[in-house]
């Protein structure tokens, strides 16, 4: 309508000019019309051209002159096909001026850029510099009758709206392209939570076709257990309590498989503030969720047998005893394999592992879902029973264990007989009050009675056992507290050069400074530490003390060896602790030495060999202790990355009385020297032994002759 009004104003002005020539009496009106015309042509926002039908411009507005990049005077009299611009359509094709300025009474094209209700073309005005300006062109005859020789063309600038619409279209295309090609699931949903648009990744995650998901309620695709939480989040978002939410939840695919996804939902509101649609993103986290659950499972289960570990067993037992009706409903079986150490020593750790896996299967079968079987470490197992009739069930489980172990374990070509001693404790009011450790101690006391009575049997705890039977679990708890409170101390035994007598190193010997029983030697607590899973904690504590001692004695430059058992290796924990302490205390390479008992290795696993290689690569030498007691010393030296060997004291004790001991010592020393290993002889008590061993090729020695070991040797 604005275009029509402008055209009429121009027409009025022109008619007024012609009327002045015919009637002088209308001078005042003509002056007014001319003034209005000049004002319109100068100030109008739309470009206006008045031209004859043969194309000569008679009048032009300032806006039109600015559009063409010239002044108004230079355009008057110019033909429309000589204007200093080129006209182009949407496709970039040039349009002839005669077509641009031809009068038309109806639209020739439908375009979103045309003014509502106005016929015309939308064309680009190309001046040869910069981007074209886009105008809507409308040409009409001037009012005055069909014979009027002049036309009026109005050029309405639509560049801004066109750019806005183009930007919106470009943004929409980009959004669609991003959505279609996004590696994660994307979708749009209406406020009713029904899917309106779904990308391929979203559909693939749910195992469905994208078209089949449109119109579906998203909640119907969720796992039934997660739907209520999802709907609650949606309702809060629609109610304005939040703008978005993130939820990790399960979905049920079309094939029935359950997958885990993280759903991000963002609400978009319209101009009035009402919910318009929801933008959704869905990431598949099934694999990471499974990995997390796997790690959580590993943290609570024994890696060899798959049974619950000590931490999980304590968690279950504490929960059971925490229930109000625990008395008479909770029972514990403590199981220990008879003569399992002999199986390990004779047939190796691989055979021992097979036996443990077999026993774990027996425990599962005997328990039959009525309790939690667990492996605490070594050959020690526990079963926690939770049942209204725990006293009856615990005997059924015990009988099932003995029945399951009647047949020998088949390992390679051998049949290994396995028996177990079982201690049973049913929780009464007093044992419930004593907590998990008290109930375990009671079962362990019964286990001790079973072993003392001939093994391969079960015994039930009664109060008379408390004072007469020591409890492994009680000792384990006390030892754990001793480690935390710093009651473990190191004593140091000197290692000397047998040629010069100079002290070159030391061996750290751990002792327990018990607050009531005094200084305890390793034999009274190390077996308990290994059997109850405290070996790694104890070893880590010793390593920290050893590294701190080396830092204090840096000027002496002596090495310090620390004993490590094969049972402490294999999971990377102790090796990581050793390397961390070496770095923390800045221990020079070669000063901290790890001693590994040869007999404890058996068929050493790839994990142990890898960890020993890590130590050697980090500059921590590995010495094979008790050298000569293994089945095959040569294979130990060949397969393991060791730096030196320490002769077992049993050979030293036979010198000089036993000639065979001297010959074996000489042969082992020769073997070690051929492999360029450091040689240390242990257990030296006399000058004669030191002289003979030095003559057999052993370079270093230690034993009572050079000192029994002190808490902080003098002369450091």
C-alpha cells in the first residue's frame, strides 16, 4: 500500500505541473504540488523513476539515484536501458531493462521477498562494486487515462529482509546438516515428549528406523525402571523449574537389548514464553558404563576365582549384622585348605591356582545362592550365610563343601586330592555385638579346632574356644592397625666385601614393635600378612621406611635390599609404590635393591616378569634370594631380569664340614659369574666360612659374623 500511495503522490504532482501550463489561475496549487513532489522525490525511502513508454527518464527520486550510484540530474533524460547498473535474477542471470520497466498488473513470479499484495519482480541491482542490492520492482501507468505516455516505477529495497531470511535459511540448512551427520543422537520433541525429528545416530542407538520413531513418546523407549524419573524431570522442565536436564538412563532397543545413554534435554520457548519444543542429545555410554561396572566388580572380587574379596565380604557381613533380626539369621563359615602349601611347593603356583579355582566352584555349588562365598587370600575362604534358618543352612553348606571336595582336582595329567577344614559360627546376641571381626574370629577359632582335630572336617564355635584358640582374623586386624600406627620397624644387617671386609650394603629386616608383647620377629606375623591379604600394605610400608632411610644415609652411598615375595607381585600395586617412593625420596639408582625368594616364584607369571623388568629398567636391581633352593636355578636366571643372586644359607651352614656344600657353592658361584651377576653369600657365621666362600667366587657376604642387625646401625 505504501508503494501505491507514493505512486499516487507522484501522479498528483505531475498532473499539477501539466495543469499549470493550461491554467494560470491554479498557480498556487501548482506550486504546492511541485513542492510536495520535490519533497517525495527527495525524502522517500523507495526509489521512484518516472519514464516514458519508450524508456526515457523524466523524473527520479534521491533514493533511486543513490541506488544507482549517481546523482538525480544525470539520470533525467537517460534511457532506462542505459542506467549504470545491471539487473540480475536469483540465479545470477542478467535481466534486460525492458523487462524490468515493463508495466504489469499481476505478479509474474511468486517470491517471499515481494511486498504483500503488490505485483512485481525481485531483482538484484548490480553496480559492479560490492554485493548487489535487492529491490522489488513495480511499474504502473500514471493516472490520467489509457493514453497517458508516462509510467512510474517504484523500487522497494528488500536487501535487509532478504539477508535475514537467507541467514535463517542458511542456519536451518546448517542445523539440518549438523543433525543428520552428528556422531551422537539428536532429536526434536514437542512439549508432550513426542519425537518430531530424529537423526540417524539417535535411531541407530535405539536400533530402529528414524521414520518409525517420529511421533513416538520418548518415555515408551525407556527402560520401565527409569520412566518415572524421566517423566519427573520433564514435568519440572515444562513447569519452569529448570531450563534443561541431564539424565543417565537405560533404553530398550527394538531387538530387546538394553543400552545406557546420557540424555541432554533443552527446552525452547516461543515468543509468548510457552514451551515450543525440546532439543535432545543422546550419547551412548553403554561401553563406559560396562567398564565402570567391571572396575567396580574387580574392586570387590578376587581376580583369580571371581569370588567376593575381603572388602566385599566385610561389606556384606556388616550389612547383615546391622539388620535388627541378625541373631540366629547370620552365620559364617571359615574355610582353609589342608596342606595347600605342599601343592604349591611341589607342583608350582599354576597348579595351585587351578586348585583354588576348583574350590571356588565347589563353594558356589554348596552355597547355591544362600550366601556369599569369598576368597580372602591364599587358600583362605569365607562364606557368609543370611537366612531365617541360618543354623540349618550353614550345616548344609558345610556338608556340600566336603562332598564337593571328595573327588581329586584334575590338573594337567595329575589328580590332586584336596581337603578343607571348616569353622562354623552362628551369630548370637553376643557375636552380633562384637561385629564382623568378632564373628569372623569365632569362625576362625572353630577352624583352628577343626585343624587340630584331624583336618578335613567341620567344627562349630562355642564360648570355650575363645581363650584356647588364637584367631587369625584377630591377629590380622591387630596387624593392620600396627601398619597404620607405625609399629613396624626396620633393622639393618650389613653386607660386606669378602675381600676387603668393607661394609658395602645392608639388608632391611622388618620387626613388629608390639606394645604388649615386645619386639616380634617376622615369623610371628608375616605368614598372617600373606594369608589375610595384608602383604601388599606391609610391603608398601617397608618400602617407605627403606627409602626414607636411604635418604638419611645418602652420604654413605651404601645399597639397601628389601625382601619381596612373589605373592606381593602381579597386580602392579607394590611395584608402583616402590617406584613412587624412589622418586619421592630421590634415591639414587642402584641404592634400593629388591630381594625376591627363588623358591616362592614357582612357575612365575608373565605379570611378575613384567614387573621385575619395570624395576630393573627404573634402576632398581633385583637380587634372587635363597639361590639354589629352586627346582631349576638356571631357568630362574634365564627367564627373570635379575641383577644378582644370594646363596641360600643352607649351603653356607655345611661349610667347611660338608665337602658337597662347598662344591655346590663353587658351581653356583661360577654359574652366576658367567652370567655377570652380583654374588652374595648369606648366613656366614665364622671366618672359615667367609674364607671358603670367597675362594668359591662369592664376592659379598652377610650373616651373624658381620652383625645380627640393628635398628639404626652406628657409623652411618
